[in-house]
């Protein structure tokens, strides 16, 4: 069934989108974060080739900073132990990899099933770097997920979607949250490129094509409704920033937020965190790794805690 969205938070159309503001978000409150780590849910992040485990680190820490109760990471086996030390708050599973260090996807479903079968939300994609391995990973992992578990696809986890067996794509309909950049959006729509003035319509097209909630740049689309985030600045365009917003989204989903609510809140909180860092460092020059620690502070301000 479509997610129930309060009237005060209802999105508009591409020509008249609902602007995301603190006042609007307060009319759409997140689930109460009270309770144990089990009450706030388990988030699972899967990705991380040998050369790019930091993408999974950024996403996982961001999920915890947004209130996820438990975290599990799946990465290439040669970097799994290193990541377990770097993120001591998480469990880590090593995944089969190629000779070049790319996650091969072979046996990934079985290796992760103990975690994915009890996950409250799953993110696939950060740090993946090989199309064939990413496609196999998706095909192995998705069938292990309970049908009601939301799935976030980002980066390579998303761009290979047109190449995955249609039965896997169908398993994702109605619970998929996609967070492409404009280039990745063009790829899943089989276009050469998408201009800035086409982003809203293209995001809406992708949402309809894949039965998904989709966020690209300033735009968020769910069930034909459109929101536009008006905060944030050019400094957010830095390496790893997309992994942070995907992880923030994952954290809210694990807490029980609906897919549209989680996407809209995560994109705003991520952008506002960037604004905070811009006041400290300037419009550019702050790092994606500095964003996660700002996320709970922005949440506290929005919630009025």
C-alpha cells in the first residue's frame, strides 16, 4: 500500500514541488527513537571493493548517526578485518572478490543471509566498482531479504539495475529507494545525459519505471509526488558525500520511517549538515567524513530536543 503522508507534508508536482523546510518536516515527525538498539533496527550496508572500503564506512557510520540501532557491513574479504577495526560498532562479513579486489558477488547471498534475513533496511552499492560482480551481488542478495524490508540502491548497486534479471527488479518494486546522481540517473533511464532543467521530470520517470522512491540532486519523488530541497551548497559535491546521504537514509529506514519520509528527511538533514560545515570551513573544502557527526545535531534541531 502507498505510504501515508500527512497533508502538511504532501509533495507537489515537477512544476510546483513541495519545498522541504524545517516547518514542513516538523509536520511529518520521525518515529520516536526511544528503546533499545533492537527497537531502532538493524541496518546492513553491502559494497566496498578492496580499493574503496571507505564508501561503506561513510554510509555505515551515517546510518548509526541517524539513529540505527545495529549495523552490519559486507565488503571485499581482504579489507573486512580492517573495516571491522575502523568501525568497531559494526559487525563485518568478508565477501568473495576478484583478483583485482572487486566484489564478485559469488556466494554473497549465503554469506550475508544471517544478517539480511533479520535486517530492517539494506543498502547495496557504496564502493562497488565492477558491473558484473555488482549485478551478481544484487541477484544473490535480494532473494534473501524479507519482502517488507526496504532496499536502498546507490552507485554501482543502482546503475546495473537495467542489466539484472527482471525477476530481481520485480522483487524490489514498492520498496526500492534509489539515490542516483545525474549521471547514474541517465544510466538507469538509458539516456546519454540529463540536463539540470530535466532532473525533476527524469527523477519522476525513474520512480515510475522502477516502482521506486527516487532522490536525485535537490529532488525527491515518491508515488508521483515531488519535493525539492532548497538548502545545501556546492561543498556537498565532494567525494563520499553521496555515501553519507545514502547511509543517512538507511538509518532512518531502519528506525521505521516510511520510504518517502526517510528520503525527504535524509536529503534535507544531509544538506543542512553541509551548511553547518560551510559556516566553519567555507563553501568548499570540508570533507564527507566530517558530515556524519553533524547529522544528529541537525536532527536534534529539527526535532526540537
